[in-house]
């Protein structure tokens, strides 16, 4: 190859090839850098969100802890002063605003150290809530080895009536129970009172007409809704039930609430 041919090769082939190669490498590098930059930004954003959520959760826990201390102080002060009115106020705060183990302990403190009337009232509340919880736990222990096809007799139903709604609510709940049994329900069908202290808890706070179901119980809930509304309308109670999702893991069990 003479110099003229070599020079032509460099100018026409080699240099353009190198130029194209370098341009391609730069483009690939820029693309990689751009992707890396985007991924880093996404990771930083995710970390920022996690930090914010952790901070919000910590603030919520601190606020809840501070509030619980104030309720505890309110209970203790009412007992120290032997003031029945303040003890009643403290009791109502505990029933409405406190959940879990602290609720049980504070009610126990009021039962042990309150005035005779407060002791009596609190003892009744504790007894009713224990009875209610025993019945709730029995739902969680229900175990059946074979998943049923849909019909009334394969399911358990609790028809709650709110004590604050009075005898009319209980009567309506009884109508629903009777209709279920007339249509062949042979599982456990109960009418149960939803005590005001229980309904004050977070997770309840029911008003009006409601049916609680799991995500996979739509068909059964629709059937119960149709039956309940039909029988109550026939008895002179035009009711509209609203369905609510529950996180409780109760298999083959649905609850309805009558709290007009």
C-alpha cells in the first residue's frame, strides 16, 4: 500500500470509523450516566419518603404516648380527690379515647379505687366487654376443613344491635335472625347487643345499618344485605345497609349491625 492509498484509507475509513465509535461510546456513557443519575434520584427520594414516614410515625407515637399520660393523670387525680364527677369524666375519656391494654388497666384502676357508684358502673362495663370479647374470640377460632358452597346454612351470622338504639334495634335484629332461620340457616345465627362502651372503641363506632365482610365475601354480604333490607321493609323499617371491609380473619362469618 503506497502513501496515497494509506492516506485515503485514514481519511475515508479509519478516521470516520473512530469518530463514529467515539460518538457511540459517548452516547452510551451519557445514557448510562443519565440512568444512574435517575436511579440515584429515585433512591434519594425513597429515602426521603422513608425518613418522613418514620418521623411522622415517631411523632404520632409520641403524641399518643403523651395523650395517654394525660388520661392516666386525669384518672389518678380524680381518685386522689375522691371526686365522683371527675371520675365519671375520666371514665368516659377512657372508654372513648383509649384502646388496648391501657384501656383495660385504667378501667381496672377506676373499678378498684373509685367511688361506690363508679366502681359499680365500671365493673358492669368490664364484665360486658369481657363477655363480648369471649364471643368475638369464638369467631376467630371457627375452623372448618371444607370450604362451603354458598348457602345460608354453611355460614355463621351475628346480628348486632346497638344498646344506644334501644328496643327497636333489637327487634329489627331479631327479624333478620328469624328470616335467616326460616330460609334454612343452620349455622350459628345470633342476635348480640353492641354495648356503647364497645362501640366507642376504634374499629367499631358503628352508626346506621352496616354489614362487615372480608374482601372475598361479596356474594354472601350482598345476599345478607338483600335479605335484611327486604325483611325490615316488610316490617315497617325501611333500612339501607352499607357494606364495610373488615381486617378480622373470620372465615365463613359475617356480621350485620342495626344502629339507627
